[in-house]
């Protein structure tokens, strides 16, 4: 099966895919589409950037073309659930592209947009609805949408929906959809809860897997720089300056920190923008559009952008702050090396992020190559990174100290304190409590 022509897809859909430049299916598409067309439930596991959206989107549109009549008012024939607005937007764009010049109608409902406009759009009924769980439940409570006629259900990035606490919302939604349906679940990672989710929603599913869960795309080169927090901004600017004309995505951990970093980059002369939970949906959409068009070259984001951004020309991904959840690292760096292109993933690791780094490397089953500095030890924390009551001191110091192969400790980096008898102080790698969620279920901290 070398191309879409051999998958028994409707001729008009094959022609549409060809016009979009999609001639040869990716590995996940080759495995998933035939089973989906045969009506089987599918569990698809593949790293981000491998074409998962088309793996479920193409068979969805193909089967919609075979249904007779039009959807009843307020009803939905097929439902695609996504954890974030950005991912839902990306999915709806792709589905509309697949269904162009066909009777198949696609709609999207997410938080941050007018619910009244969404209610009006649903009054006529839709074939395919892409939704975030929170907004969908709001519409269900208002009796603005009916799922009793849905015969297709897709859970995309199911692992992130679990991580974001959507499990109860998913149960409420699934209880309304007919049990006699086809369900597809797609994910880039496989946390322990996934098996429970699969057993609850899928019936004798076909499992298709094209790469081990937690594995990065093959064409992503990775490196980590051990650096004090106070030195991160300087190193970032130094690196960005080497490729000013190439797109770079920079991930921070907090909304405030990401916004501050973006403003500092603008002051330094970079065309930069930001997206995070404090931005309205309109602001986020405009920033993404400017990034895609090349109007801005650097986009600073929290994990709200870790999934759902499909921009093939992102050459560099910077993990300015390491994520608390190891799987999010995989999704972050998956924003580069898309559509067969090369990409680079650069991580900055401060002393109190060693726990996160170890968790990431354990999840991925690799040791990320060191770009500069040495792995931090607890006694190596620079004064600028040590807690000082309600604030933090200022200081400089790049790099950390690690024991060599012979067990001896190399020379201490600038800014580190000496003293073998000092009590070791180190923060663990486990994240704290679960953040609150916003109106569409996204983390308020994002």
C-alpha cells in the first residue's frame, strides 16, 4: 500500500489529498486508516509530527461521505475531543481541508470564544464537531448540542487529557454517545491510566504503533546546557542571534515568566510574541498567525503550545524552563522536525531542574547530549539560584559541577560555593499539586 489510491477512499477525497500535497501516507496513516475504514476501534501511538490528525481525519471524512441525508438540528454525527484550543483549531483546519467541496460540515467549539455564536452554529446540526471537553459540557448543559446520534468518537492526545484532569468530563460525554459507535484514541505517550481509558472507551481495538511512547522524532537533534537561572536569558539571546531569520519556539513554565521573557526579547531587538493562559483566544490566534507568516520569528509559550502547533518551518525549540511533566518535553520538541524536516531542541537546566531533567531522560530512555556546563550537584547551586526568603539574590555563574569517571570532582564553576561539609539542598523532580483549570479545561497556570 504505497499511496492513498490503494486505500479504497472516495475518489473526491483522494483528489483533495493529492491537491493538498498528501500523496504517500505516513507510517501511522498506513496502519490506522485501513482499520478505521473497516469500522474497527483504533488505538494509535505515535510521536508528535507523524501525521496522526490525518490518520483519523481521513477515514472520518470518508465515512461521513457515505452517510445519507443531513444531520438533525443540534445533532452531531462524529465528535473529536482535544485537550486545548490550539490543538482543536489545528484539527478543525485539517478536517475542513479534507472535506472541502464535499457536503461534510465541520464545526469547532472551544472556550475563549462566543458561546452564543457556537450555539447558533450548532442549531443546524453538523457532521463533525471538534471540541474541548469543558466547552462541550457547557453546551450540553444548555441543551444546545445532542450527541445521541454520534456514531464516531475520537480522543486526540488522550494522554494530555488525562494529565489535565479531563477523565470525569470524558466519562460524562461518553455516557451520552451511543455505545454502538466507532472510537479512535490517539496519543504520543502511554501513561499507566491509558490502558484503563482504552478499556472503558474502546471495543477490541487494533493497536497501531510506529515508535516507542516517549521517543522524539528521529530528525530532532537534542542538547542540554547546565546554566544558572540568572544566566538563561543571556544564553538564549546569544543562541537566537545565530539564526535570526529562522523560526524559534521558546517554552517557559509560567504565564508571567513567559510574558516577561517575550518583552525582554523585544527590547533586545527580536520580532517576538507570546501565547499563554493570560492571553485571550484572539490574541493567541493572532500571535500564532504572525509566527506562521514569519512576521515574528520567536514565539514564547507555555505548554498551551506544546501540542497543536503544526508549523513545518520551526527550526529551533528552546526549553527555557524544563517542564514538570516529562512527557511534555517530548511534545514540546515535537514542534520541530515536522513533515520530514530537520530540527534542533535545546534545553536549559538550572540547579533546581536536575530532577526534571532526570525524569525526562528516564521517560525517553536516553541521555541528552551536553552542550555546555556540567550536571549540577546539590552543593553547586549558585547564590543567585538559592532561596532568599521572599526573593532571590542576584549573581552570575554558568555551568555546574559533576563527578568525573574517576570519582573526582572537576573544578567548581564561577558563582558556585565551596565547602564539602555544606548541607546538600535540592528540590525533587516531582511536580506539585495539580493546577486549576480554566473555562475550557486548560491549566490556569498556562
